[in-house]
C-alpha cells in the first residue's frame, strides 16, 4: 500500500488512541466506557495501577474530536463515573530520554 492509497483511509478515521491518568482514586480496566458529559465517546483498551505514578492509568480509543491532551474525561467504572485527564505519551518521563 502506498501513500496515495492511505490518504483516503486516513480521512475516514473516526477514533484515536489516547493515554489518560485517573484523577480520582480508581483503576481503569479493558472494556470500561469513556465519556464526556454523560455522552459515551470511546472505550478503554488497557489500564491498571502505575506504582511509579501512584495512580490509575490507561489507554483507549475515543472519537477524534475529543482526543486532545488536557481534555477532562470520565471513565465509567462499575456504574460510577470517575474523573481522568487525557495526557500526551509517555506518561512517565523521569530517567528517560524525555526528562
């Protein structure tokens, strides 16, 4: 597949992969829904507790218009919306080339 073939495909992408940090004390898991203002905008693909950051972190696909770093999102964890924020990867930079 060349560049010419990929251009129309790229225009039709509706979701983007994001990284997020939990602001509430909660651990996101695969399959939980991501929402803004009670509107479902995506789904968590992976998540867990980061012992280095001492918080829950995760990744997920969201609608393209909501994927900007700094956007506040909610993660529906067992019927309760927990606050999170979209972050630009990598989430941990201390002691890496990014520090």
